C-alpha cells in the first residue's frame, strides 16, 4: 500500500517546502560559502520587495552578490526545471510504453538531443540566434525517438523489450556520431562541448531560463490533461481502445511532447541521465500508479534530486565543478542495478 496514496496533497505541499528550503541551502554551498540569511537578504534586495527592503543597509560585498544572483540562483533554478522536466518525460514514457526501464536517456532521446546540440555548437553555428540550440536539440530528440520506434517495429511485432533494446542501440550509435563530431571539431570548442556532454548547469543565465520554464509549464499542463489516457494505456492497449482512446495517436503525441521537453532541457543542461528512470519508480511507491498524482509529485522529486546532485557536483572537488551528469550516473546506475534485481 503506497504511503501517500490518499494524502497526495500534503505530500506535494511537503515536497514544495523541502524544495524551497533545499534551494536556499544549496545556494550557500560552493567554493565561497555564503550564509543563508545573506542569500535571502540579497534576493529581497534584488527584487526590491517594498521601500523598506529596497533601502535596507547592504552588509555584503558586490562579489558575494554577483556569485549569488548571477551564478548560483540561475543555476539552481535551471536544476529545478531540468530535474522536473526529465522526471515528467520518464513518467510519460514508462506509462505509454508500459516499460519500467523507459526514460529519455535510455530511450535515445537525450543522445539525439545531444547530437543536434553538438552539431550546432561545433559545425553549423547559431543560425537562428538563441533559438538554434533548443531547436536543434528538439529535432535531434524527435528523430532519435522516431528511429527507436522504427527499429523496434522490425521483425515480429512491437514489444516492450524490443523498445528498450532499440533505444539502447540507437543511443550508442548516436553517441558515437556525436563523439566523432566533437573529435573532428575545433579543439577549444570541442573541450567545451565535451564538458557539456557530461551534463552541467554552470552556464545558466537569467535571460535563458524562460525557455526551460515555459516548456516545463506547458508540458505539465498537457501531461496532466492526458493522465486518464495514460492510466488506460498502462492497463493495456485493448482496455484503452474499449474506452475510446486512440492508442497510436496518443503514443505519437506523447513522443512528440517528450521529445520537445527533452530537447529543450538537454539544450541548456547537457546530457543528464537516469533522473527520468529513478524518480517515477520512487513516486509510485509513495502515491500509487495514478498518473494524475504521479506526474506532479515526480516533477517536484525530480527537481529536488537534481538540485542536490548539482550541490554534490559543486562541493566534491571544489573549487572546480564536477559535471552533474557524473553524479546522476552514479546514483542512477546503482538504482538501475537495484531495479533489475527486483524486477
């Protein structure tokens, strides 16, 4: 019996409070530690919440203000958006394929998005300005997922096992092409692209956060409206069809939306794996299988997971940053082994 099956509202409230407190605390961590009360004062000062706050005495240095406002806060917010987005994608892919191993990383979407982004970064250039990277990553994620479906349908029918095996195969092929593009690119740019490929949130900027935020908000609204359809598909294609659901059309729409979310998130964070695999399973243990409950809780838990993974990435080898993808890979790989042992 899931612990919070009948108390999802309080769980969402609890996770929201924990996420806010965690974001404030991890913002203080790094090569230069800043007290939480100073961080809160800087946020109030920058937002100018009332005349009294805007005129308060500044007790911190300009350097600390720049570190908090220009570097760490955008990074933490990007971690929230990316973690939530990848968790939502994993939840939907697992539901629509009825496969507990489906996630944007193992399903080839992250590899396709990485390929598109590296192609723009190293060889094509920003042909559409700030929209170039998200567009290329989205197209790469979409094409990779369509390729996975095409490969999985070869032979005798489409099965859950074939979907995952096809995803793994397509992932390795696309990653090989991506690695070749990095190898063949200009050396300085290739080093930057390689660090980006390992996943990192250090390049977050206030001006760019609107893209992952708006994508996440749109995806959450649409996915929640699909929750009943996802529940029916999880019960089987025949059951969903008898309820009047066009299963193939719903799958295609879910794949398109998942490709969009994955592409945008990967464009700004690089390839971060296993968040979409771990979080939905943990959430189902807490609230059950109803996607109207799983989706919002997954978004919050995914955000919380990536916020703390990024905190570890910043402090483990401080003052240098460890790519956050390494941290999530260690956590996710361990969870993957545990999941296989159980199922």
